């Protein structure tokens, strides 16, 4: 595992550094008075992807469904309109998922718990003691760093072999989805720039 993939902490450091560099580069470009803004909706090419399973929406449920499908051997594509995976947990700011326990024991696990647990570990957080029944059920919610969670969700998708297309539902981006005679789904995506300057981002 170590030979094929970056260590978790190394992955996080490089990801955060990359985001900071991208932000500073964007600010520099915006400050250049000689730079010409691109016209919204300009066609830049088409990407064609074939998949056995197409998941529309990269919220927590969609992300986990895509990871599970890919781990089970299906060629999987995940299409997300936003900039990151995780939905309400990340972009929505509700970064305290739960509940995973009842009656003094954990009753929910799976890929969702796998991501939550890794996010807490990487952020040096603390998991609730599920053997203790709290006075209020919300006291056993798990508090996570939503930015770490989003990166881990993306990493898990890539490791599982999911093709992720982010920023794919802007007004300027057009997706054409057809079903072939067999069970394979064909996805044709027009890559274009939306009014805010973002482009469709493909992860493989």
C-alpha cells in the first residue's frame, strides 16, 4: 500500500499546499490587467466515459455508493456539480455525522464509518465512547474536520477506481447520458467554463 499510494499525512500536506498554490495563482491572474477573461460557455472539448454504474451527486451517500460499486468490480463514474465531495457534511458545513450507535453499542459501520474514523484520526480528534449511553443522543455525534473528510472521500474514490467529474452541472456544462444495447452507460460531457471561471474537473 505504501509503495503505490502516498502516506495519509503526506497526502494531506501536498493537497493543502496545492490548494494554497492554486489560490495564490488565481489571485495573481485576477490582478493582471492585461489578462483577457474567457467568455462563459465557450466550448473546450468533449470527454466520453463509459461506465457500468453512474452515480449522480457526490454527497456522502453518492460518494459511498460509488466507492462500493467500484470496489465490487463495476466500472463506476461519479458526477458532482460542486467542487468537492461530501455534500452536507463538507460543503454544507454540517460536520458532525451520526448517529452510529444505539443502546450502548455501535450499530452502523461500513464505508461511511471508515471515512469518518480516518478523518478523526488524521485530525487528532476523539471518537465517542459508544459503550456509554449519553443523557442526550446528539452527544454521541462524531465531530470531524470537513476539509479532511472531503480529501479522504476523493482519495477513496480514486483508489477504488471511480472516475469523478466535479463541477459538472454548471449552467455552461452539458452532459449527455445514453445507455447502450448492453449494460454499459455512455457519458458524453461538454467541457466548458462557467460564468465564475471554473471548469469541469476529471479525476481518474
